[in-house]
């Protein structure tokens, strides 16, 4: 039974801990933190492909002085020999593993690991459910840009239904007092997503002039068999391009959790836009994940 802290989604962090992660991130980006995880072993289990998240977790663990083990799915008895998840968790605990970072296509899989593992579990993305560390680095990028997010308006545009990043980011932004405008076709954005501080809009042109930041999402084609909307219709209604950028506020920024698809949710003019912050998001990834690991393993 789980006895140690884990991060499955942002709801696992109190307001004070959320602020603490951002403070740690700022400190770690200014000054290398040293071996805060010396003598601790971290296992990364990624059942889905990843570039940014996998690499940044590895770098975060190494920079904190941890012993790092990367387990490919084909190397796991869980995947190839019929071992149960609970038995895998027991084995990792018995080997002295302190932290398991897991990405899986099944929503709820990291939670199942956390319930069986006597250590810390970090959700690196589970199906369409949640991706808390990506949400943290996206929110940190917004805080770096604007300071307090209360009374700021953030648009999230695209395939929100299938985006685990969007689900976590919306929760975090609402907790910090931001107004969130969700934009997309009904097939990717049910009207039921509207709520306190969260609105649903279909007209992207009408939204662009009224927001401080635009977070674009790719269409999650791996999450469905047949596209519910044609690429041509999506591009016409929801792609950010030169014409729509001209409608934006002078100080507005544009973000994307990656990977982005040129010609679909954005065109090349966005990559040349002064407010394009994708590189800053990626740069923050290592420090944010160091901050999360330090919080879980070395609580203050």
C-alpha cells in the first residue's frame, strides 16, 4: 500500500507546494542544486515514445546525483512474462528503488503503480488523463512572462478532449486565478468542459485579440481511429497563422507543449513570432522536474 508522496496530477500538490515547486525551479535555474538525490535510485518506465519528457527527467535525475535506470517495456517481466503490476512494484521496492517515473497509454496506470509501490511515483503522462510536470513547466513559463496569473486570460486551442497536458494545465491555471478559454471543434471539445473560470468557444478569430497567451495543441491522432474533422476544416478554423497573429495583442505569447505539427495547428509565421515561447518551455523542463523530485524525496 502506498505510503510515500507521489505526483499523479496537480491535485496532489497543495497551494503552498505548487508555489514551492515554482520557487525551487527558479532557484535551480540560477544555481545548480547539487546532489540532492545522492544515493537514491530512480527508474524511468516509458511505455510510450517520448523525447522532451524522457530526456528532461533523465537530466533532472542525473543533475540531482541520483542513480538512474531506464527500463524499456520489452525488458519488463510485466510486459513479456505475465508478471502483475503489483509484483513489478514489489520487485522495484525490494531493489531499493526510490522513485518511479512512468508514462503509459492507460489512464490511471501511474496511480495503480503508486498504490502498489513503496516509494514515490511521478506521472509522466497517462493516456488522455494527465501530464502534471508538463503542465507545471507550461504554467511556470506563463508566470515567468506575466508574474501573477490572476486576471490573466489564457486560451488553449485544439484537441483538448484527448490532451492530457490540457487537462492538467486547465486545473493548474484555474487554481492560480487565471481565466481559461478553451477553443476547438465540438468533436475535440465538448461543451461540458465549461466551468468556473473556464469557457468554451468555437470562434478562434474572436478569441485571439482578447487573450494574454495562446497554448496550441496538436491533434492526438494516435488516440482515435478515424478523424472526426478533416485537416482542411481544422486548418481553416483553428490554425494559428500570419492572419490570426495580426489580431493578437502586442504583448501576447504563444506556447505549445510539443511536438508541434507545422501546417496543421500552426504555420511557420508562428515560429518567427516574437512571442513564440516553445524553446523557453523546453528549457524549463529539467529544472521543473528537479523541483518535483526534490519536493517528493526531500520534503521541507
